[in-house]
C-alpha cells in the first residue's frame, strides 16, 4: 500500500506540474493577446466572476497582462488547481488510512483526501482574503518612532536684492520661447500649458509704486523678510507671490481691503478667494513651491559636474542660488535632513555636502568644516544609505564594489516571473531602471582620477584612508540615522548571492552575455520614458539618472540631441523662494492644486463671482488633459500610447487622464485624473462657463474626452476594490522584503490608498449624476467595490492613515467623504467613529494640527503641529478636519463653530493664511511642500461649512 500511495502522490504532483507548465506556456504565448484587451479586467469581484465574464464578455487577454500584472482568469484557475493537487498529494503521501472500496480506479479514501484538500485550500484563501488585513493596510503605529528634532542656528538670511528682483517666473508658451532661445535650433515638444520656469529678467521688478504693500502681502504673515529655519524651515513662497501680486496690480489695481476684517464666513471666504486669484498664472494654473526633499538637487549637481559643468544645464546665476539653499538649510550640528523638517541624516548630509563642494564652496569654508565634522562623527559616508552610495560611485568617490548589485539583466526575465521589475511601483521602477544601466555599465566620471575636487573629497568624506577600504565588506553598512526601513533578511541574502554572481569567475561568461542584453533593453526603455514625457521624466531622480545614462551612451557627447533635450527640461524642476533655488519633487503640482482650487471655489459658491478665474482654470484643464489636444497628439509621446508600446514598457492607459503637473509630463494618476474631472464637472455647473461655451470664448471639452477619463479610472481599480496611484498593483506584499532602500517605506508596489480611492469614487459619483447613461453598470460595480475597500482600511480608532499628506486629518477627511459619496448612512458606525476620532484631536484653540511625524511614526503627532503651527494647531489640518466633519453633517455644531472661527481668526489682513509646517509626505518618511494648501483648503472648508450649517457660524457664542 505504501508504494501505491507514493505512486498516486507522484501522479498528482505530475499533474500539478503539467498544469503549472501549461499555464506558463500560455501566459507567454498569449501575452497581451488580443492586444486591444491589454489592461482590461473582466467585471466581478472574485476569480469565479472574472472567469465568467472573461468568457461571456470576451474581456481581458488570454495570457499574462503586463499592465495588470496578472494572468488571465483561466490560467489563474490552473494555478489554483495545481495548488489543490499538490496539497492532495501531501495528504495522500502522509496518510496512514487503509484503502477500501475503489471508485474510478482509486480508493474512496483517496477521493476523500482530495475533497479535504480542496476544502482546506478554499478555507485558506477565504481567511487570507476576508479575515486578514489586505496588503494595502498601512499598519502602525511603528515601534521605533522618531526621537530626534532638527535644530538650526537662529540666523536670518536674505537673498541679494538683485536675486529677488530680477528673476521672472515664465509659464506656458513664454517659457518655451525662453528655453528655445537658449538652445538655438531646438524645439520643446508637448503641451506648453502649465510649464513654469524661472529666468533672469533684464530689468528690476520692484519699481512698482505699491511695492511695500506687495511685499507685506507676499510675506504670508511673517514678521521678517528673508529666511530663518530656526523659526520655520518652510518657505512662504514670497518671491513667487510678490511676482504674481505685482503682475496682478499692474493690470487690475484692486486688492482685498487689508484694513477691513471680515465680519462673516462669506466675507472671509470671498476675501481669501480674491487674494488667491491674484496668484493665478496667465495660462490658468496656480503655481507653488513643491520643494522639501534634500536628496533631489544634489543629484542634478552631480550630473552637471559629471557632464563637464555645462552652463546650458546650470548657469552661474542658478549656481549662486543653489549654494544659498544648501547653506541656509544646514543645521547647527553641521548636518542636513532628508527633507527640510527632518533631523540630520547621513542620506541628506552626504549628498548636500558633496553638492556644496561641487558647486564651489571651499573645503575650509565654515559650512564645509561643520558638515565634514557631522559626517565623520557618524562614521563617514560608508554609513550613508544606498542611494547616496550610488551617486558617490558615479562620481568616483566610492568603488562600485561598495554598492550592492543592480543587475539590468533582471529586465530579461519573463514578464510573468513572480519578481519582475515591471511589476514594481513605477517611481521605484523608473529609478532602478537607469540605476541598472549605470551599474551594469560600471559608469564612473571620466576625470575622477585627475579632478582635484574629487581627489580632495576622497579624503574629506571618509574616516579611513580611501585606498585601504575593503569595499565589499561595507555594502550593508548604514547609519541608524538613515535606517527607516531596514533591509530585510531576504533582500540581504539576495544581495549576497548577487555579490557572488558579480565577482565569481564561474558566472562571468553568463553575466557578460546577459548583461549586454540587459543594458541594451534598459537604454531602450530609458529612451521610451524620455519620449513619453517629453524629456521631463516621471520625477527628478530618474530625470538626472536618465540624463547621465544618455551622456554615457553617446560617448560623453554633450551635443548629442538626447543630452540636449534633457538639459532643456532641467529648468522645469527648479523653483526659487526666499531660501534660494531648489529642485522640486516633480515638475510642479500645477494640475493638482488647480483642480482643488476649482472645487473649493465651487463649494464656496464663488466660481461665478470670479468668472475670469473660472475661465482660465477651464482653459488650463482643457489643455492639460493628457494626449487629448492637437499639440499633445502631435508630440512623440502619442506614439507610445499604442498598445504595442504600452505592453513593451509597462505603461497604463494615458489618454484622457489628468496629471499631477502638466500634460507634457505625460503620467496620469488616479487621484489627479479624478480631481481634474471633478473640477471640470464643477465648472460645467456654473453660469459663466456655460455662457462662455455658448459664446465660444473657451474650447469645449467633449463628452468623449470625459468618457476617456472615466475609462482610465475604471481600469485603474485594483482587485481589492481600491485605487493605487499610477497603475494597478502588479505585485504582492512580500515585495517589501526586497526593498533595497533603507530610507523609504512601502515603495515596491503600487498599493491602494484611501486618498486615491476616495478621489476616484467621488469622481465616478459626480460623473454619474451628470451623465447617468454612460456605463452605468460598470460605474456602479466599481463604486460598490471601492466602498467596501474604504471600510476595510479604516483603523480601529476610526481614522484613516494619510499616505500623501500629514496625515490622519487628511486621510480621515478623504475616508469620510468617500463613504458619504458612496451612500454610506451618516449615522453608520464607520462615519460616527471617524468623526469622533477627529473631535478627540481638536485642540483647545479650536483647531487641529499634525506634523510629518504622524506619517513617519504612523501615529497621531502627540503635540500636534507644535513647532510651526499655532499652539499645536495649523490652518491646513483644521481645514481637512472641518471638511470631513461637515460632509458628514456631524451634529456637534459647537466644535465645528470653534474650528471655523479658528480659521477666520488665523486669516491675515491680505486674505492669505500663514505658511506653517510641511503639509505633504511621500514614501512614509519624506516631507514635501505644498504652499498652495494654506489657501485652497481653508477656502474649501469655510465654503462647505457654510453650505451645510448656514449662518450658525456668524452668530456669537
């Protein structure tokens, strides 16, 4: 009987293997087939319903779908059946039951064990999918919370008058003309709308007869002109705001009366809208400082230095302001944080120190001496994080043996391979793509051995003699200051195996053969990313790495068209404020901020009161819908919208979406598409826009364009019912066990987020109200699944964790609004718990406040916004809390009144609100600036509160 049992078990294993191999063969052979079904998921919420609709409706590809990161439903069923067979084989093998009566040539006990296997397998997946937290639940609080605080010397610094006055913010067509003048014979591609750059003007801008008033209004309530990080390391965006107010006054001459404090909530909101309207750019978008991280600009400086310091990339005027930014953000102990509110880290300090020296600050300068002291007190740069080490390797300041392998041949794996880079979150994927190319090429700055600055830095950065360092041993070294996300054991093991692969002779023939192919594919993919984004690229890190990659691939030819195209777009990332020139976290937040503004003015019933503002917003949103205008469709990017290229380069549908920044950037995002769509729908409800459409004063956005936006949103939905950022979630939670970056958390896959899910759900609901006959069943099914997802990620205390801003007030506002718009009863447990959570954190002065530690620690900041707010409260957090409570029509009117009165009290005479702490965050650990939030969200909150509660806020307590 034992031999029979073994034979049966082996037979089951054989059948299981056949099913797996046949599924993989079909996954490869039928990948992206038919091509027009790429990225299309059948209706339903589980495998059986997907399977049904796959066959009945002929939806979805037959093999592996690189856009979804998933196999076709029949092939997934194959894998599940193979799993049941394996479990059945183990039951048979380890069973000691006696065989009895046979049925279909097998003993009945064998069939019973098969039934048990199927039941156990089903139970396992039921528990996994219904009783355990999904992969998108962010977890928390963290066990190891941030303890250190940033400390700066109490020192006020100011830019030279010439630096403040002779820089001009150019937008749209004017910005294109300015850049093309500096690059004769070259043309920028893509829509110019939304582009914002800073260029030197020939005359001073401060000869306006109301200059004193302009400066007072632009200061944002600060009592000093200049920058003092010990008071607040966040810029107030004074230079841009003064620039716009000056332009506004030269045309209109009318400002909000500063001597007349608002007497009612309506007056307060109207005054705020009047002030903010002065900041609108000529093409209709609202520009703002989107800086904050300290590891971005050094990458650009390193690229500029490696390429021979071309003035067409960074000129002397820009270099002066870049140096100023580095110097004013240095902290008292000599270090720099990962971002402007962060305590010093080796990540931020290494890169900022190197950038400072490359920009020409001497090593005996006091700032350099202090910076060096900090680095060496913390072990030297051998203990910096892996991204810093990568830049050091490019410069020749670290041997490549000191960096863990980034093998470009990973791209040659079959797309269905469980860990394929095409499955990663796009920001991580697009950074590690050029990293793989440069690592595989072992690129090093060609003059590293003769460059005096590089040779000096080799002694400045290390505690050891450079030539005596045993590089291989240092690969895993990292300072506790940087170790937010410690490298998991699984990844360390993989890195050690890859080190053997890189160095052992036995692997070299294999490596040489496949590395060359991997490098070729990587360069081809880099080129595609450049074309799809008109050389802007998805973000600042891959922007500079792509530029270096092209520089290397063209034989260090600075005049090669691809290198020049890259340099023409460097300005898109640079921003000037009172703390100098910085590299932003994107090429701006234009569409995001402008879409919010339209909705805020709509809920405050002010769009028709500001018809000029409304028309300009409409024009901007019309031009910014991705690949939807004649200009954008004539750009090289449009070619890559074809399914053939989307499959090749792992790109979701782009046409019809809206971006975070500009159409030319080319990457649509679920929440940006949703907010852009909602803004358009709000504008369509106004008299001024309807009249302007009839008069043809503005260009119509056709229903077909709106339908394409809806298609983008519906295809973005993940299997868990939520929405991620740029793409579907293509991987699994265990990918984080392979996170190679020590400084960022949860970056490996595109998780579903409460913010993206709420934005999309509310867009679908608003769209359905105006266009009830377009795909009603698909939209309703999508809303139902999204509704369930929102409830599944609510925390026990009633809150939602905000992944893209600080933090629980933000996430909870999104969570409540999403549920309410989906039809959740206002007295439901989920909404009541959420509202009670918000009220528990209301502060004595009526406001709410958090700082970036809420995001970092995944726990509500104990002291609120103590350092940079008002007695722990802040206007932006207060606005978010009020937006959540008012959409829920919560009945604690006194608490809401106190919040409203707090916002009214904090409004400045100009109609502005003060710039307080940092508002945004990404990758759990990095703060980022949104100076527009201090205007948009208070307007929105006050408008909604008045619409819901009426005149109760104008009554005295």
